C-alpha cells in the first residue's frame, strides 16, 4: 500500500465518525477531526478517577490545521476532547516508508 492510499483511507474512516478535537501547546492550538475512543475511568493514585481516551489523528489534517510540527509531545501537549483538556500520556505513529500515515494518541484527564 502506498502512503497516499493509507492517508486517504484514514481520512475516510475519520469522516465516517468524526469528533472535533483541539490540540494545545502553550498558546498554540490546532483544531481538527479525529477518531476518539474510550472515555473509561482509569485508575489513579488519587481518590478521583480520570478518563482515558485513545485518538487516531491524520497527519494531513494536523498539517492543514496548522499544528507546529509533526510531533505531539507527551510532556507539553494537551488535547481538548468533549469540552475538557486531557493530558497526552502516549503517542505512537504508523509510517509507510518515511511518511507518517497515522498518529495514535492516548490521553488521561
């Protein structure tokens, strides 16, 4: 499969069940559509549980939204999901050759 085909397939999947999310790094934000799964309560050290979400993001949509760079950082980035900012705790990518075709993000908050 070519990278362009994989990107087009992901965009069709996002279009089938889109959810609008906003990525934030300091004062920079970018809003795009993503696939959002989860919302289950994750165990924490404190008395209040936190919701864990898994997102699938299209690198092409992030570029179009003006995201500053190809990477999402776990140390500094947050994502607005369903009206609440969530902390990024894990990021993985899928590439074909040297082209990133999918970004998987796990958040908690």
